[in-house]
């Protein structure tokens, strides 16, 4: 049979409870000193006090775990909102930088800084804004992106056209429009992604950036 601690000795259970409660109080930022003093006083009581019911020995009921959980959830939500804001900022920068190339010439095989073909434009914009290296070919870019539906598309995603012999890619800017290097005589411009040619050749949307 284990021996009861003599008077003046710390009871092992109370010692462990003291450590746990003080740690929680420090995390919460309130009541750390009061809890430490309360448990130290309890640990110095005779062994008979150690045999009392646990509810009488531990001030666990004083800790507001609901408030603690609420604080943790609030911090997590704040972190999520901050990350979402950063992603939206990058997407806006992609669109803005793509629009800044409007008016540049179309040259087959070119990838900037002021002459582009379609995949050269997308490669140049993403490299400059995000540091992402895309291959210089529309089919190769399509193989690298995450495929998404049109209803889920956001500005900064890519839009591809491969049907009926086409091989084209542009940067979606919202409103069923894109910035693309459209071809000789057109250069970099804002184009629709619906209409006679676009609807007949549209293949899908692709995502590089987080949603």
C-alpha cells in the first residue's frame, strides 16, 4: 500500500495540477498568480486534505474554457482572413500587371518585356508578379494548372482554348473577359471569352494561385 505523504510534503497529484493550472493561466493571460498561490497553499495542507474530493482541491471550475476556446477560434479566423486578403492582393496584382501590357506587339515565340505570344504573356506576368515559372507553351501550361469550372473562376486564373485546332491562353480578369496576346495586328488586348470564335474553341479554366 502506498504511503500517504507526511505533513509539509507536496502531494504528487497536487503538484501536477499546479503545473497544469499555472500553464493554462499563463496562456489565458489572466489569473496566473492567483492560481499559483491557491495551489501552493493546497499543496502545503496535511495529507488528510489530499484525500478530500477532487472538486474541493482544484480550482478548475474557475477557468473559463469557453472564453479560452472562443479566443483561440477568433485568432484562427483572423489568420485565415489575413491569408485570404494576401491571396486576393496577389490576384489583383496579376490582373493589373497583365493590363499594363495592353498595346504591346504580338510576336510568335516572344515572352516580353514588350513583345509576346499568348503563352509568353502568361509566363511573363506570373514570373514577374508571383515568381512562378510557367512553360512557354499553352498546352504545357494547361497540363500544369488545377482544372476548375467557369463558375469557380476568379480574376488571375487562366483560360484556355484548344478545340477545333486552337492553341491559345489568356489571363482571366472577370466579367467573362481576359487579357491575352491575341495575334498579329491585335497584340495584347482585353478580349471576351465568349462569342463565335471563343465559344467554339473554349476548353476550360486553370488555376495557378490559391483560391
